[in-house]
């Protein structure tokens, strides 16, 4: 056994080690013996590092038997990067250029197996010479050919094959089949690298094929069961497949004659070996025919042959028949003739090697045969091997969706699929069917009826419970008139499943109950009590998601009319690609190892598609979610903006349940609170999905509190600003002068000058009134990266006067943080305090720098990879045309260099950033857009400073992702804030604004 | 590249001969041998002689108690599916569909271990592109690359299609090796090559059995050395294969 083996091996290794140590007394025979023993032990899986030296040293032995052992064992034990090989390189070279043929063979084989760069550098010319030498015997030359092949593959730069076309042509005239076989391998490598150079070899290959296949002109030793070297035939046809076409009509005709000969002349014979060998040639011929795009006739002949193969009993031939038929699908004209074999292919699903048939069916499916194929797959699902079920169901689902003749059929298929293989399908499959049903009104009653039917069965898979409960919750009211479909009955059908489902499904059931209850008009007291009892029961559930829902639904269902809005039917999903496909994309955008985890994390607490994605369950730490926002395009319809706000809400104290009740139930504040949050949501998003709506409602007060950290605050004052502060701020980010703030009493204007990392701002404080403003105070709250000095601000601003306060700014290092001006004054009895963001933002320290290609590319390349070069795929971008985006960048002082990028959909830009720490740094930007989907793009930023790269990337992203005026100010405007419509024309402040 | 390894394993799963034509560490060898032997031994007569395992296609044949297993490249099916999808549906490289995606994930794992190619953002794509030559065919958003080194094909899905001055090497890009038709080995030819090997041994030993190979490991290696070099077939004439061994036998 294993243990004994180990002990024995240890003992033997100890013995060998001792013997090698003593060295002197070792006869050549012993040495050989021990080296072979070592190889044997190595083969058993034990380390024999100590013996490498011994094996290598045998290479320099003078006697053939030792030398041979040395060479063979060395090439088994070492790889090309091993240091010991260097020791042998001289001996190897001497053997190769020496006169001893057998030594030459050994040395060539070693180099051919493990030769690395150093070998290539010192030996390539010698090997080339040997291969072509007429005085060398075939046994040396065939090894030289493969040795050269290795050297060429490993180091194409070292091995010079210029002008080899002629020599290869010459080599192919060789009569010896050993040399020919090796040369053909070499040719394949050369041709695959550069087929144009070797076109002269093409007729030669055809000739060889003709000689072998047709004329059978080979020595007896090279026929195998009567077939002239099948391996050389195969290799030759392989080489021919590297040439795109055959132009010379004569060669082409000859080749087709040979191929025809092979296709027609191959019969099924009794002898297995002969049969295999001839079919090996035949399958290769088929591949070549396909490659050459032969006439339709020949193609159909091939399909017919393959049709024969997939019906034979021999599993190997059947397997290859199916595989080649799959390959045939590429050829457009023969698809119809392949379809004729559909029945046979379907039978092959029962093969133990089912994969091939499945691939083929998947490939050949189209609208005409989808119904048959999918139904076959479904049927087969019952008996399929467990390892195959997942793939099988996935393929069935994709085909059903892609080629569905009508939608109710699609619903049937998916429900059947869930029923039969619930454990094996991913959530996406049922998410998708929910989408379909939601988006197709006609389908809803049908789906609801079906769902009820399935749910009534005993022992239903949990995924089935999920999808059925969801559909019934949404649409069972459409069935209300049918017998057995009263809300009460539906409820009891669903409720029956509750004891058997896991905690991830219960929330879904609760939603369904809430919806059923809401749809029951007039209210049914008994049902209501039943459902309320359930809600009450789960109010203390340990699972946060369930608990939250129970509490919320209970509270909501007592609100009466307001519930109708919140629990209304789900809005239609925007038309988009399949979530299955989307899922593939998402993971692609992600890093490999994280994607699966994240997707799972996203899906776990899921009840409905949309809700989950933008709303992680309470128990989940928000940071996880934050991290993926930028990368993952969560499969929902909302864009990043919504994520941002939701996440913002969630990162506050989440789930403070009591607030639901404190919140006045009137509709007004609700919509006010929801309004700004859903600002970019799709139409009808205000009354979004029940869950998010509730969560936003409940954390509504937090939003208001939350705004305290956002610098824009109107404090306790009753004075309302004129115009939108955020809009003004953003305008000032782009230009250097303008109004920062205005209210009925004061106007604050700004004029700025920027030079490299320094800036000089002037604040213009204008009193609009006929009485003075007193207790004026201005305090700058600079972020860490800015040094700011505000000159003295007078305590009083006289009536209708304007005061200028210079403000010096020095940028220390890159950061996106924003400075805040804390400004207060007193007018009459009003004490006004405002906090205003100052437009000393990152882009002010940029200087546009147009560059040429010569300047750009070396820089771009020298900054390789993170952290200096960062790349990100940005989704949810505000759609804009390319020129518009260019303008936007330009306004942020980033210079576009047109024409640098060959792709017209991409932008390349550059700029210089100045700060005291970093001095001037060049930043390079590349933005790749997708003309088909303007909402996403890929951005690459590069600069010498990692911090800068990151900050600038985030900065640009912020500008692109959403309309800046909203992005920066998630605070809802105060409810009763109608902006003062106009300023009297004679107002000095307005004149001032004009001047600026 | 052709043959990656040749194994002879008995029914108990003990390796009797192992010859690799690519470098694997001891651990990798042990794991690989264990996995494929388990897989092949579990198969029955009605199943075909080809098993897909990771990036290999194993062609195996059983002689009495001894299994001969030959590992060759196995990539073509993925490429094939890509081709089909492309030609028939004009799918963009970006949304290939889940089944391909799944292949991709499993492919990635193996690339990590072997080819050192990256999949997903900026992983090891530098290396990937270094190993990759010029695109041989470009589809809308999907490039088919061929590596100079291993003569394998790579499918590169990337938003940035072209290999321009910016180097598509960075960024969102999935890349996995595929073999087109040309790169796949002819399974039946390999299957018969096994038989040729057995017949050659038979000619030398006379009614060869497991013990012959075990006790004359060196001879088996000599024969293999004459027949295969670096994964390519050198010689198929039994007389030529055996002549050096006979020469030596005579000498000693």
C-alpha cells in the first residue's frame, strides 16, 4: 500500500544517495541502474532533486549506453529553465556537431524536448545545417527537423527562418517517410506562423497526399493495417488547413480528387484498428473539405457521411460524427441537411457521452425546430446524469427564450424546467420569467393560472414556490372570477407551502400576502385577520429581512388607501437583454474571484429582481455594497445615481422601524421625500417597488438629517436663497466668475484667477438692501489639501454696498474634497447662516495640455497598470454625444487630442495638474465609449502620482455619471421653496452679477 | 502542440510509465494522474475512448489490465461555439451568452495555472498579450489571437478592439485559449498511435505484459524516444523504432 511504498522508496533513495556519494566504486552499470531507479521513483511521485547532477553528468560519458541514459533521464527530470542544463550545453553541442550519428540523435532529441533559449542561441544554425545536409542519414535529419521545431516555437526571434520556404519545399520532396513526418510537423509550425511565405509548399503537400492516399506509394514498413502512414496523411491535411485557400486550379483539382477518393473509398471494416486508422484519415479529410469551402455537392456528401457515422454503434465514430457535425454548422448551406438528422441526434442524447449531442442540438436550434428540441431536452432532463442537468437546463432556458414561438409556451417551458430541475437552475432563470410576465399583460392571467396549478401539486421545489408566489401575489387578482381562485383560496395555496420553505423564501411569501390582501376589495375580514396574524408572528423573527417585512407590511396594510400606491403592481421592466446574458457581463466586469461571491451576496436576500439589487438586506454591511457600485452593473433598471442615494440612505442608521409610524401617513411628504431620490428613475418610479419605497419612507427623516453633512444647508433661517445653490456652485466649477449665492438681502459673487497650484479668489459681498447687514462673519473650512487664507471680512456691510474679500488658495496635493465657506449675517432680527461650497475644486488646478502622438504614447506606456494607471468601466453615464463629452472635458480644463485614437468613439485627453507637493504632473485620459450604449464607457487614467490618478478618475466619473447639479446635492430642496422669480432690474446686485 | 503526455497505468491506478512533453511539477503530475485515471477507469465499454479533462483531451485504450492514456490539447469546442454564435447570430463579443461564459470561467482557472493568461480586468493580460501575436481574425468585439509560442489560439474579448498604441492589454478583457480546427489533434490517429506503440513493444518483448514495461522501463523509454519527440510523432516504422535498441542489445 501507499505507506509501504513510501517506506520502501525512502529506503531506496537513501541507498542511492549513499552510492552516489561514494562515487569512486561505482561501475558504469551501477550508475546506470541507480539513475533508472531514480527515474522510476520520480515517476511514482517522489522528489529526486539530489540526483539531477548525476543524470546530467552521464551525458558527458564517452560510452553510448551511459550517454543514452544520461540524455533520456535528463530530459525526463529537468525542464528548460533548469540550471544544470547549462553544464551540459557544451557536451550537447559537441555531440551535435560531432561525427557520431547515434550521439547526434541523442543530443538532438534532448534539445528537441527541453531545449531553451540558450540552446537556440548556440545551436540553431547547426541544427538547420544537419536537417538539410545531404550526407546525413534520415535518422539524424528527422530528429533535426523536430529539434528545430522546438527551438523555433520557443524562440522565434532567435531562430532565423528567412528564406526557409525554398528549403522546406526541398524537404518535402524527401522520400524517407520518417523525415517527411517530422518535416511536416515543422511545416505546420512555420505555416501557421506565416502562411504567405510558404505557399510554394502547398502543391508539394498535395503531392504527398496523392502519393500516400491514392497511389499508396510507400514502403511496407510505413503502412499500418494496409493504410499508408495514416499519421502522415493526417498531418499533411492539417498543414493544408493552414492555407486560407488554394488558388492554383490544377492543385485544387488534384486535391479534390484525392479528397473525393478518401471520402468515397473508406468503408467500415471489421478490424478495429484498420477501421480507426481509415476513419482518422476520413475525419481529417472532412475537416479539410469544410475548410476549403468546397462545392455544395461535396458538402452534402460530407453531411450524409456524418449522418451515417452518428448512427453507427461504434462509440468513437459516433462521438466524432457528432462533433464534426457541430463543426459543420458553420457552413451556411448545409444546415438544412443537418436538420434531417435531428431525430438521430436526439437519440444520441441517451448516449453515455451526451455532451456532443447536446452541443450539436444547441447549435442547430432555430425558430423552426426550437419547440421540438427544447421539449426533447426537457424530457431528457428527467433521466439525465446529475452532472449534466445544470448545463442541460440552462441550454433549454436559453433556447426557449431565444426562439419561443409564443410567450405562453416559454412560460410553460420554464415552469417545467423549474419543476424538473429546480435544484440545478440558477435564480436568473426564474427572474427572467418574472420579467417576461411583468412586461406582457396578455401573459399575466395565463401565468397566474399556471402558477396556481403548479403550486397545488404536492412537494413543490422551493424555486417553484418562489416564482409561483411572486406571480400569484402580483396577478392572482386577475383570476378572481375563476372558480377556486378567490383571494382566500390563493392565499391558502401559498400559505400551505410556508412551513416547508427556507428563510430566503419567506419574505417573498409575505410580499405575496400583502399584495393579495391589498387586492381583496372589498376587504375580507377573515383573510385580513389571518394574514395579520402571520405578520404579527414574524414581527419577532430572528431574520432581519423577514422581520422588517412583517412589521412594514403589517403597518402598511392598516393604512388603507396609501397602501394602494406602495403595493401597486410592479412597473414594466425596460426592454433589455436577457438577464442571463447580463449576468455573464457583470461577472466579466468584475474580478474573477469576487464576482461569484458578490452576485451571490446580491441575490441571497432577494425577493424580487429589482428590489434586491438596489437594496441589500439590513443585515448586510453597507461597505460590501459600496465597493461594488462602481464595478458591477447590478441587473436592475436604476442607474448609479439611485444606488448612490439608496446607499447613502442605508449607510445612515438603517431600519429604524418605529419611524414608519411617526411618519404622517399623508401622501404629500412621502412624495416629496421620494421625489428627489428617484430623480433619475424611470417614469413611474416614484411609487417604486414596495420594498425600496418602504425603506426610503422609513429612512426618510434620515435623509433630511443626512443633509446636515452636506455643506449646503439653510439652517434655521427663514430666508430662502434665490436660485439653486448647487447649480450655481457647479456653474462656478466650470467658469471663474459668477454668483455663488443669493437671497433677498445679500448676493455673494466670486471672481477667481488660477495660476498653477495657486489661486486667488475674490468674494464680492453685496448688500441688496437699504439697511446695513451686520454681524457679518465668514469662516473658511478648508479641506486638508488646500491652504486658504481669507482676508479680513468687515463686520458690517453698508446698504447697497459691495465688499471685496480676497482669498488666497494654495493646492498642496490632489484631492476632490471641497472647501466650505461658513457665512453668517444678521438682517433685522433674522440671523442667517449659510454654508457654501467654494469652487476651489480639482479641475481649477489643471492646465489643458494638448499632446501629439509622439509625446503621448511613450508616456502612456511607461505608466503601466495600477496604481499609476487606473481603469474603470463606468455605467449609468448620462448619455451624451461624443462632442458633448469632449466639451465637458474641455470645460474641466482637460484638452482633447483628436485623432490620437484610431477609434472614433474614443476620446484621448491630457492635462497638467499642479500642486505644491507634486508640482506639475501630466495626466493622460482615455475614454472609450460604446456607440450602442451611451450609458457606459470605459475610462483609463494615467499619471505619475497614484493619488492624483485616483482622484482625477473619481472626479471625472462624478461629472459623467449624472447631471452634476443633482449628483452633488442629494438633498431635497426644502419643501416650500419656490425660487424667487426675478430680481428687480435696478437691483445693484443684479448689475454686479452682470459685470462679473 | 500535439501530445502532452503519455501514461501507462494499471487497473489499480499505479503508474507504470509516465512521459510528459510539457513541464508539470510533481504535485501537478500527481494530481493530474490521479484525476484522469479515476475518470478513465470508471468508464465502460459503451463509452467512447475520448475524455475531456481540464485542458486536455485524453485518448485512452485498455489492454488487459493496463491502460494507455495519451493527453492531447483540447480546445476546439469552445472556439467552435464562438464561431457558430458569431456567424449565425452576430452576437457581440460582449454578450456571448452564459454557456460561453461558463466555459470562460473554467478556462480561466486553467489559464491561471498554465498559460498565465488573464481574464478579467488587468489581471495578467500583459503577459497574455506578450505571448500573443497578431490577431488572425477580428470579429466585431472579439479578437482571435494566435500565440507564436505555443501555436495556440486565444479568444480575446475586449471593449477596446484594436491593438493600438494604447495596448488593449490593459483593462476589461477576457482571454482564453482555444484551438481552431487546425489545432486539435485527430483523436482516432492518436488512438491508433497507442496501438502502434503496443505493437512495437509486442514485437520487441514478444507478448508484452505489464511486468515487461515495469522491469524494462528503460526500453519502453527508448522506444517512446524514437517515436515521439516533444509531442510530435517522429517515426512510425516499427523496424526503425526498434533498430537502436537491437543495436544496443547486440553490443551488450
